[in-house]
C-alpha cells in the first residue's frame, strides 16, 4: 500500500477533446511504490512499469483501478458512474473520466542535507510542459526550464543549494555516490518556482 499527496492544477482555458474539463494532478509518493508490469520471467520481483524512454511510469489502468476501488468502498454507484461498470455487470458503458499515464517528473536521490533531494532533466520537464500546453496552462518558468541546455556532467541547482555548494567549496554534487556533476546555481528563480509548484 502507498500513500500519496495529490495536487491539482486547474485551468479555465477551453480544451478541445470529447471531455468538457481537464486537470493535471501531481502525485507524490510518500512510501515505496512498485507498479509492476504484471508479467515477466524475473526470479525476484516483477519489473517496474516503464515508458518508451525507459523511465518509471504508472499506467493509466493501474491508477484508474486504484481510484475505482477506493471510491467503491464509499459509494458503489458513484464508482460505476465515474469509472465504468465491472466486467461481470450486465450494463456496459464507457467511463465518464479518462485517466492518462502518470509520468515521472522528478526522482528522489540520496542527499547529506535532508536525507534526499529531487532531480529532473530538461527532457522530463519538456514532456510535462507539453501536457500543460495541451490543456491550456502556460508557465514561463516551465518553458524556460524545458529548453534549458545542460552539458554532459553538469547540473543546475536552485539557490537553496548555494550554501551547501559553498560549504563543499568545490561546486560539485555527487548523486547516489556514483554520478559526479559540476553544479551551477540557477539565478533566474525558475527552479524555485518549479519547487513551489511541486511542493518540494
């Protein structure tokens, strides 16, 4: 079982689709999460669900099943109305809501300050920015971050990390004791705005 914090981002822009409204929901896992693919020849455990780029993902069917099960305990009719009937039900109709896959936006990595920190990449931010644009949400800082150019072996950090970099006096960050990166502080406040959006 896992618990999550959910943060919704509303929009009043018109959305061109069969649906009348759309939301982007940010999920933050508070405990270990292992959405398995349900089949594999592995000996120890099932592989984690992954997208076409190899990043961890939670398939929409997994999310929809969890939401339907949670609502089913409180109101069976509402669960059927929103998420559709069960396979054994006689009446068949499409669910009232469509749920997309949950893509990875940030990864937790071990840190000497605060146990762990979050990292992401322009690639992941660009995908998130495309989803925002699809439903009519535009953030300038997201546009800037998704187009950020970072050289191999480098990283950008928020101004919160500046004091830690000064203490280290070498402007380097080591991720999971394996990846050694030259680190520069981002002075544009774009990263701080993203951190505020994500609540990290």
